[in-house]
C-alpha cells in the first residue's frame, strides 16, 4: 500500500500565506485585565480554562464578515437559535506547542488540514464554508496575541478549538441563513493519564453509511455519550465502535482513530473517500506517513473483530493504540468483548513501535525533531 504524499498548489499558497499575508482585516479588542496569573500553567486541565481572547466571524447575506478578536466572553443567543434545536454545529481540534529550541516561537501542527476538514464537515451539514486563508490568519493572530498561554511542561499544549454553528432565530426546519464561526483556546495537559481500556460496542452505533461519521459534527459526539457512559460504568475508558450494519468490523474510538500491530504489520480502518463512517484523523494521516517512511508494512482495510480476538489469543497482536489530537498516541491496555471478556495487551511501555511513533510525533510538534514534512506552522 502506498499513501499519496503530495503537496498541492493550495498547500504552498496557504503556508506562504500563513507566514506573511493578511486575507482580511481582523479588528482586535484587547482585554483590560489578563486572567493568565490565575491559571496554573504547570498543571493544565484539558478544556477547562480559556485564554484571554477569542476570534469571531459572522455569516450573513451569503458572506462572512465582522472578523474580530475580542476578550473571551459568553455568547448572547436567542432561545430560538437554530443550532440548539436542529444541530447545525461543527468543530475542529488542533494544538499549538512551544518550540523547545526557541521558547519565543509557537508551533501549530497542520492547521491547513483542519481548515480543510472543517469545510468538509460544513458541506455535509449544509453550512457555508469558511475561507482557509482566513481560518489560518485568525489562528495566527489569536495564538500570537495569547502566546503566553502556551504551556511548557511535558505532554502539554495549547488546544485550539475552531467551531461553527447556525444562528438563525427561527424554528422552521431548513438550513440556517446565519452562522457564527469562532476559535477559542485552552491550555491542555494529557487527555488520558495512562493506557486506555476500550470496549467493543455491538449494540449502539455512532453513525452509519451515508451518515455524518466522517464529519466533525457535534451530534456525533452527543450520540456517543450514552454508550460511552454505559461502558465507563463497566470500567472502560472508551468504546471501539463497530460498523452499524453487522457490528462485525472495528471502525474507530470515541476520540481517536485506532491502529493495531499484528506481527510486523500496522492495520487500520480506511477513512474517506473509502469509508464515510470514520473521522479522517489528521494524526492518523501523519502517523501513517511516518510509518511508511520507516518501511513499516501498513494495511488500510476493514478489520474484523474476530481477527483481533484471534491475534490476541495467538500472541500476534503486539500493539493497539489510538491516534488523535487530544489524545496524541494513546496505548490501549485492554479490549473488552462481550463474549470473550477482557483481552489484555502487552505492557505498553515495552511496545517499541507506538512508543517510537509517539516520541517522533511529539518531537516534530515541539520542534525537537526537524520538520522535514513541513507540517508545522510557526507563530
Ligand atoms: N476520531 C474522532 C471521533 C475524534 O473525535 C478525533 C479527534 O479529533 C479523532 C478521531 C482524531 O482526529 P485528529 O487526529 O484529526 O484529531
Ligand atoms: C480532538 O482530539 O481534537 C477532539 O476533538 C476530541 C474531543 C472530542 C475531546
């Protein structure tokens, strides 16, 4: 299998653009009192504290406008806000890191990919696309303004959350005519504290073919909460979702795509355009590119649950791990199956390949390892 590695004209344009050009004028209103001194940046909590500023843009009469960075604050919304009732709401997640070789510099990992995926989600949800240049400019200006909020302890980052939602104050069922796009930022530590226990889900479905699984849609996460909570009550951290028609193939987990190492081969489920039920993880794309460079055999294909159970039993299942922005590389310690019980994996600290992948990914993200792939955007 080969992974198409190419840089489109658009990518060169966007990267050059990120460095120097302004797509639009962004009005900046600075806070009169920073909250930074109230935050413990040595122990950042994922998603609880937010930086001093946020970016906002509004869509009305067929175009985006009023681009602004303002002090972080509550939104004022009509009770009839369309997103609340009918769920036109999408988001992205990406991270910024302090460059370990130059503390003044902040590195954002592959924001151009998030800009593209946001628009793939928008298209599926009948929402307007947001210009990629403005997405990148807004990120750059916002990160620059709140750069002192980027934590500097191991496993930490500034988590960036772009999102878009429908704002029509109208209860008729139709796509909204008005939208808000915003970016908020939160200092973050590790999402999971150790290896994760996952349960193979065979009763509920996260999505289905023809549904919204490939898109980063708020409703996908809402639908997964009850099943995840039931699994947590049974002692698991997360689910391994299976296909909705047979519950026979492993798709992905609640916050990450998954990879299995069977003997020397990495096996992972396909994403768009082959499969529309799985989020096209940017971490997954990056890990596959690294593995390919290292000459590791990769199989992107449907993964029967029976194959994983069999591999665990005969000792060929050497590793299983999740890949995602929030979780980075999350080793899986246990796979729970309703018939087979808990299948245990080898001690994760001794799994060479996923440890190497994690170190390498983090090394590139933090500027320790040379970014030969041009993944990192500097602020
Ligand atoms: N799958 C789901 C359902 C997710 O929520 C995430 C997190 O974004 C991922 C996979 C990983 O995607 P990425 O690596 O782009 O963060
Ligand atoms: C991310 O990794 O960015 C995610 O969106 C996961 C989130 C649901 C916590």
